[in-house]
């Protein structure tokens, strides 16, 4: 056996399970429910899925795939392309599987990321016949050490009938010790989760499994697919500055200190860019308690701004991968990766008092947020953890540029075409135009702030006009709407490629 | 001093604070933010608010009123009628204040009931100049003993600058010991809430306050306004039977035992009627962990079905008030009343694995639920705790009759006109027509179940027609909708007083 493999395979009785990717892939029955490691392109198995792609090209093969969150191209692009995915949950981001979902070829179950583990416990997700999990090592005492994400792997490992381990020897060995694996017991028999500080460790460094369940071990040297985020631009910089000023005013009001509260920042380019804005700020000793650590977090660690970061995955650009994984020791005492059930747990989000920053696709004048559905019908990515965080955070902030698609679309509409975060869950909205602090406000108070502070100038008058007529038409009711018109901006967009009314009139 | 008052006023230094309702009411400045005890017509102050009504008739007087939930007529009817409420939160139910809210005369901040305490801590609700709290007693060591609800009183008491106690000597003394007051510390300094079982006690029997804050004590003998729920009928009985059968199948599937899990049941006639259905069932040793205890819970205690009930309020009919409060000793060891921050806390709802049953106003074919807004614009009552429970429960069940207003309205529509509970939070739907178990399903799978199993026959074909055309029009996308038509059922209702299409064609 390759020395590097031997070093990573502590539990020697497993040596005879080492097989090729093809052999491992052959184990999985057609029609199976398969759990996979991986969260936002990090820590996913790669070579076994590619062997499944080959299988699917030659035989009738279709499986249900549940993961932590979105995976890299092996599954969400190539396995999808091969027509091998029947059902998928709980989060995606690849254009290939997105297209299939929106063409009705793949069933997609979008779900709060903290909810999956309970569904596995109840057998709603399952029975899971196989878990395919990427590992950095298997220790002598049989702990599976995850790699760059933890995701749902611990709960999958507990409930899966069989496990295929993809032992990735290209990941640095110093990943061992990064993870903190704590799995709550069944509901009703459960103790409080003992975490009272985002920097604390409460579990084990790996996932305890019955070695008999491990049916195959496949060696891999494939790196994670790098993240694809767009770098900050002038507008996201403006949004960051607006947010920093808001935090300053919260400090003045006595509601926050200079350390703020643990920060969660969502997936995507905008949330990353906004977080990046902290680099040149006066804020210090920040703690990140998030779901995904994107580039910005490592920049902030390097800049001495972030003292500790807790999450369930590390999803970074190619350049940063080299830097971080080439020198992980430097970050090791400032990092912890937890199961997503813990990183996203309402119990902890509420207890720790997180500040949560997530990106909206669109939002409406009353503060309802659509994170998932373009024009109410087409899935973008999914709700991910945004609901876990926004609902339970001390401060639930949503950011978005005020417009999309070069200005044809207003991100602020009369009524969102799909609701992921209700008016009850949205505290603060930030666009490049400004900020609306909605806390404690009634719907009509919110509408005025959102339109005046956050909407793009091109759409302000149109929004005001809708709002004023809705107030009139409903006799100034709690939440004025003209139902005939509430979704007309989206209809206009479909017909005329713009939400601007001039075009309709023209 | 009246002997009965003396007996209830343990802390003797407070004797000189006993004043008339008028004197107490005169203390509250115009424009103040006022916290009040009370939750769904239970445990609210009555005589001081009626003195405020008198004041408001004679002078310019308008205040912001925050409570646990809806109050009885003194505040939500008479004080509202007097034009003395500027802003109100977090829940209402009286037609008077509802009318004012929907006429734009009162600002209403509808909010998750578990969120209020954090907003008070942060000063978003506040500064609270006065708390008016109904008490059954003030103990020797200065604990204020609430009456038939706890609601937000503990957090209001902690943050209010001044407190007026309405000492209600008509409430039975045996209320002392019913309450379990536990208030979490500030976020970031907070320990896990130590409750691991709904029957456990973790706090004190009353609310600790600085006696210096108590500016007035007013004696009252007014009973709670009785609840106004409609008794079960044939259809709610059918819904109860459907639900019981569902629980039986869950037991067969190994997901529940005969004791089920702690049950939460929402406000309103329908949820009460459904819970009542347990009386003749084989289920035993049930635990209720709810927000409000309505009539059904006491019937189930009497029937030996419910062994313990935990909530934040007791809201019962006049008849049952006599029975329960006349004989509270009989129930005392089976009852606990907690702050609503605890009864509704996501940490505990998730940990204990509650089964939550709440009522929808309307829901759509993809499983989004509207609990609050009639036709998207007019406030009914508010979201109350339904979001706290549905999101975090082990099983989030929504019940509703399939139709309203004699059949003119379908409770199942293409798209809800307001979203309070998103598709991610709704596990099971029950109408008198049948049940849709949505767990683990993608939107289109849900639509077929909801239409076939839950819709009223009068609307089934119309729903199928919309759905099929939406699938066609969107190329079978994730969540098919025809945005031009999605809200047309509500528009039809406004124009033609029915959602039925025949009328449109006629
Ligand atoms: C909302 C979300 C898609 C934004 O992603 P982003 O990368 O930050 O933002 P972008 O502005 O680049 O938008 C992404 C795409 O959506 C499009 N878009 C943005 N707003 C839009 C709108 N109102 N209507 C239609 N399309 C819109 C953009 O044009 C862009 O399209 P492109 O990929 O074709 O260029 C992303 O944050 C997301 O999936 N959020 C939900 C999950 C979540 O919040 N998780 C957080 C917990 S980790
Ligand atoms: C939804 C809710 C209003 C239902 O109340 P209920 O008493 O069980 O049910 P009812 O069927 O009697 O409905 C109440 C009213 O709403 C009307 N209604 C019901 N469905 C309707 C619909 N789809 N469109 C318009 N009106 C509707 C009924 O006709 C009835 O009107 P009426 O008072 O004029 O007769 C009530 O449960 C609620 O406020 N829920 C939100 C808060 C909550 O769930 N809290 C739970 C945690 S404690």
C-alpha cells in the first residue's frame, strides 16, 4: 500500500477494504437513497461519483442524493448530466442540476439545512443505503476524519446501512483536529447542547462509525472545486460601508460593542464582498460563527480582524486554497468545523446572539424576502441556512444590490414572487442605495423606509405609486396590496424583459 | 386594609402604594411605551386599563401597548375604541382593534411571540416606561405572582422603569406555585436553558422585581374575559379522526410511540376542536407543551389522557373557568405556566421534539401557509407562536377547513396572498377532506397530494386546471405558477364574492 495511504488509514483491519473507484461504485444499487459528504463544493467525494457517472452511461442507474449542501461538478454537474439523479436535497448551485430541476427532470427538496438531521433520524430521508464520504484519515480507533466540510456526514454515518470512504490523501494531514463532531441524541432524550461560546469544542475530532459498515475505501487525490465568487466591486464596497456605519450606530446606541456579536455571512459573492469590508475597519477581535467560510473570512484572519471562525465548511478560491491548505497549521487554532446541525442550530444561534448577513434575490416593500425562486417559479440555489440564521439571529440582515440584470430588474418589488423569509424574520435591509432598519416597525412604516432608502432611483417612483394606490384601494389596511398588480412587475419582466413601466406604455 | 388584600400583599413595605385605579392610571404619561401582562385574554390587567379609558375620553392620551398576546376587552376593545392606542404588538384578536389596524388607525407590529423578549433586551421595544401587571399576590420576598398567564411579564418587569401591580384577589390563591419563571441572561452570557422535559421546573414561582419600581398597587376582582371558541362540529371531528389515524400510522412506522411527543395546539376553535378528538382515543399519558391551554386540554386532563400541561396561559370558556379555578388544587400538580420566551423557545421546541398543530387561514398547493392576512391585506389576528412552533417542531401540522364563508372561499389556493409559514416549515396538512403528508417531498409532489387529498370537491378541478397549466407554461419548473393568475382567486372573491370560476364565466 502507498505509504501515504497507510499513514492515513489508522484502523488496520480496514486495509482489505481498499478498492478501486469502479469497484466501490458498483456496490450502490440502482434506486438507492445515497448520502454524500460535501457542503458548498467542499469536502465532497469526487472519484466514486465520477465512477458512478461512468456506470450511469452504461446502465439504467438513478439514485436519490442527499448531501450537506451543494457539491462540486462531479455530482451536481456530471452525475446530473448522466441522468442519474432522481431526487436531490437540500441545496444546489450548479447550473447543470439547476437546469434539470427547472425542467422537471430532477425532484428537488429545498430545506432548512438544520432540519436534515431530524429528518434522517425520523427516516423521512432514508433509509440511506450508502454514505459516500470524503475523509482525510481514519484513525486507529475508527474515527472518520472529514476533510474541508462536515455537513450532514455525522448523521448520515449514524443512519447509513453502508459506508464508502473516499480517502483523500491530497488534503493536508493537519485537517486532523480541525473538526468538532457533536451529534444530539434523539428528541426527548436529548441534553442541552453545551456550547456557550462559538470558540468552544464540545465533541470529538472525527465521526465514530461501526467499522463493519465500511464496505469500501477508495483513495483519491482530487482537490475541492474552488469557489466561483465574484470579487467585491464598488457597489458591494458601498454596501459594506453602509453596514459598518450601521454597526457603529448600534454601538453608540449601546446595543453592540466593538467586538460586535458572532458573525454569520451567507454564501455568494455579495455576502462575501460585504464581509470583506471589515478588513479596513476599526472592528477587532471578531468571531465568525457561520455555515461556510468564504475567502473574506481568511482575509480577515490574516488582517488580524477575526480571532476565531466556526462553520461547517471552507469554500474558497483556488488561490486561497493554496495559501490556506498549504499552511493550515497557521489557521488551525483559529478554526473549527462542526456538523451543520450544530453550526445552524436554532438553539445556538439564539443563545450566542448571532449577527446574520444573507443575500436576497428580491424583497418586497413590506420586508418579505425571496432567496430561492426567480420569478416565483425557477429555483436558483435554495434557502440553505439563511432561514436557520435569519429567524434566530439577534440581527437578521439581508443584503442585495437594488437591481439585477443590468437594471432591467428591481430587487425591490411590490410583492415577492416567492417567500423564504417572512416579514417577521427580516430585521435590516442593505442595498447599495442605503439601509432600512425594520426592527419594531409595522408594515407601512417599513414600506416607506424600504422604498426611500433601498430602492434603485429608476424604480422608486414606480414603487411609491404602487404603494400609494394600494393604501388608497385598501382603506389603509395593515398591508396594502392591489392583488391584480402585486406580481405585475414580474409579468412585465417576462413579457417585456424589464420591470420598468415605460416599456409597457411604449 | 381588606384582609384579603393583606393576605396577598406579603411585602408589607408596599402597603402604602395601594391606590385607586384612577390614581394609578394618572401616573402613565401620554405617549408612553407601556408593557402589559396578559396573553389571549388571560391574566391581563383590567381595572387600570379601564381607568385609562376614562382618561382618554377627557384628555389627549395615546400610548404604545406591548403585551404577551391578545388581551380582553378592556384594552383591545375599550382602550382602542377610545383612540388611545398608537402602536400595538405582538398579537390581537378583538374585532375593535382589528378594525382600527385595518383602517390605518393603529400601527400593528405582528411578531413571533418568542422574539419579543430579545427586542426588549435590545431596547427595540422600549424604553418601557410602565408595566401594568395583574398579580395574584406579591410574596414576602417581593416576588410578583402572575395570574392566569405569564406572557412577557418577566422581561417587561426587568426592563420597565415603573410597575403598576393590579392585585386581583378574585383569582384563586392556589395560583401561587403554578408558575415557573426562568429568564435567560443576555445573549453571549447565556447558559443553555436547562429544561429537558416539559414537566420540569427550572425557575422561581414568581417574578423578582426591585420593589422601588412598584409605583402603585390597585386591587381588582375582575375575572378574565372567557374565551370565545366555537365548540367542535362534525367537520372538526373528522379532522381530529384523520389526525389520530395519522398518528397511528406514525406509530406503526416506528416514528412515534403511544405517548406521542409533547403536543402544542394553537389558538382558535379549530385547533381546540381537533385536540378535543383525543378524548375518545386510545392515546394516553400525553404531555401538552403549548402556548395557550384551551378547553380541550382540561377535558383531556379530566379524561385521564393528558398527564401534564405546560404553557404560558390558560384561556378557557366561562363554564370551564368556574370548574378549573374553583378547584385548581386538583390540577395544580399537572400544570405549569412559563414565560412565553420559554414556552415558545426554539431551543426547547427542537430539543423536546414537539408535535405542533396550528390553524391556517389559507394555504397553497405548494404548502405555503397564510395565518394572518385575509386576502393579503387585512390582518386577522397575527402569527402568534405558530411560527415558533411550526419551524422548530418535530412535526409541524396545519389544520383548516377546506373552505370558508359557506363555501365561497377555498382555503386552498394557487398561491397564498401572504406567507407566514413557508414551504420549508409545513410538514402535514389536514382538512376535513383528508391529509397531505408533505415531509421529504418536492413542490410538485406536494401539489398533487394537497389538491387530491385536502381540497374541497367544489374547487378541486379548478386547482388541477391551474396546476396543470402552470406546469405547462413554465416547462415543468421547480414551482410552477402563472403569475398573471396566481392571485386571481382572491381578486375574483373581491369582485364576485366567490372564488368559484363559474361565477366569473356567468
Ligand atoms: C441569493 C443568491 C442567489 C445571491 O447570490 P450572489 O452570488 O451573492 O449574488 P448575485 O448578485 O451574483 O446573483 C446571482 C444571480 O442571481 C441573479 N439575480 C439577482 N437578483 C435577481 C432577481 N431579483 N431576479 C432575477 N435574478 C436575479 C443575478 O443576476 C445573478 O445571475 P447570474 O448568475 O446569471 O449572473 C445567493 O446568495 C443564494 O443562493 N442565497 C440563498 C441561500 C443562502 O442565503 N444561504 C445563506 C446561508 S449560507
Ligand atoms: C387562523 C385563525 C384565524 C383561525 O381561527 P379559528 O377560530 O380556528 O378558525 P375559524 O375557521 O373560526 O376562522 C376564523 C375566521 O376566519 C375566517 N376565515 C377562515 N379562513 C378564511 C379564508 N381563507 N379567507 C378569509 N376568511 C377566512 C372564518 O370565516 C372566520 O371568520 P368569522 O370570525 O367572521 O366567522 C387562528 O387560528 C389564528 O389567528 N392563527 C394564527 C395564530 C396562531 O396560529 N397561533 C398559534 C400559536 S398559539
